[in-house]
C-alpha cells in the first residue's frame, strides 16, 4: 500500500545491494531536494555495508509557477518544507546520528535560493547545503556506482535531473565533468506545451535533445559503458519491466537500449497526460516531464555513441550518505 503525500508516493522500504564502506554501525539520513523530486533516505551501517532503512520520494516540482525573474515561489517553498519536515520526523524516529538536506539546480540557480535554503534550515534545524554543480556531480557518481560491479573500463555517469544534466567521464580514478543547464522539467517548459501532441514533432524533439549536448566530446572506439541516474530513467526502467510498484532490487542494474528509449520517446509524443500517467507504476506526477526527459536520454546517448545505459536507482542521496558515513560531513 502506497501512502499519498505532497503530490507524491511513499515507497516501502527495500534492501538493494549494500554499499561497501568502512564505518562503525550508525544511522545516516539524507534529504535530496531536487528540481522535480524530493527524496528521503535513511541508511544503517553494518560492518562494511550501508543498508537502507527508509526510502521515500515526493513530487515537489520547484520550477512550477516560477516567474521570469527565476525566483522560487512561496508555493515551491511550501512543497519543499513539507518534505523537509517529513525528513526531520523520519530522521528522529530512526535515531539518525548524522543528517543533511541538499539542494540542487533549482535552488542553486534561483536569485532567492540562499534565502530559500536558510528558511528550510530554520524550520528543520538540519544543515541545508546548496551543492555546486561539480559537488553534485561528484556525489552522484559516488552514489550511482554503489552496488554496481566495478569495471576497469572507462565509465560515463549521466544524471538527468529536472533542472540540469551532469555528465561525468571516469577512468582510472580520474573524472572529467560537463554540466548542461537543461533537465526534464526545464526542457518541458522551454520546448512548449506542443510536446506530446503530434508524431510529426518527434524528429524535431530528437534534434533539440541532441543539440543540448553538442558540447560533449566526440568519442572513438567501442561504445562506452554508461550508467544513468535520475527519475526519468528509473521510471522508464519500471515501464520496461512492467513493474506494478517501485522495486529497487529489480530496477538497480537494469539495462535499457537506445533503440527502446527512442521508440518510447516517439510513443510518449503521441500520448496525452492521462495516458502517460497510466503507463507509470509510481509517481504519476512525473507524467508532465517524462516525454521531454525521455527525449533528453535519447539525445545524450546518441551524442555519446552509446547503444545502452545501465540504470542506477541511487545517485546523489546515496553519495551523500556514503560521504556522511566516511567523513561525518559533506
């Protein structure tokens, strides 16, 4: 049974493959206030592992109603506050030793973002950190790679969020980072209401999505290993697997091919919002941004000459949890 809250859904606790860490048994809590989704994670360290105790996700859509000034609205603060208060409650109930709230592109880019974050901190008494794009990327890589099989070959981690996309090239312990100021929610707003109303426009959206990533370096040789993070990709994996609810064990490590993603983007472009909501097994609010997000995934994989992507259900919040467990702070 999934309980409704703040326009989102409560995800029952699950136990995906544990993260390898070195720490004494403690409890760590993380709230990731993304552009479109608010995520709560509580983990317990056991020996060399991090075990999830609570996982919850809520739709907060911080860009909704955002004016030309780019300022976050009072309604956006209210939605974020509800999730932050829920986080504080859960962290206290679970006896968290350390906790943190992190904000990403929507707050980072807003003229009133600092005041927004300060308000959340005063309400919850938990530290609120507005991450730089580089910090966000590094922590996303740390989280995305957790529970994944280590590979000696070069790996690209792509995190398409609501307000931005981070692409990180990793090889032999080194990282190269590219930031793109476009995510599923921003693309939905910028590409207009016409998206999702005609198959004639599918080619146009594919061209638009590829143009977003024009600055990516051209790769040579065999197709790269790509690990993907973000709500759009997790939702697509759930649709592909015909899941009835969120199941991190089945989703983490799922492989989606570029051909399938392109076909799904073209299909979504023909559907109205009620039809898209019926496709989504959880978080139906994502229907509004799913089409644009799917085209962005097609665009970035095409630009990288990658024929598939490995889905990670972890990402930023797990990276923050690992960092808290290792260092006690961000």
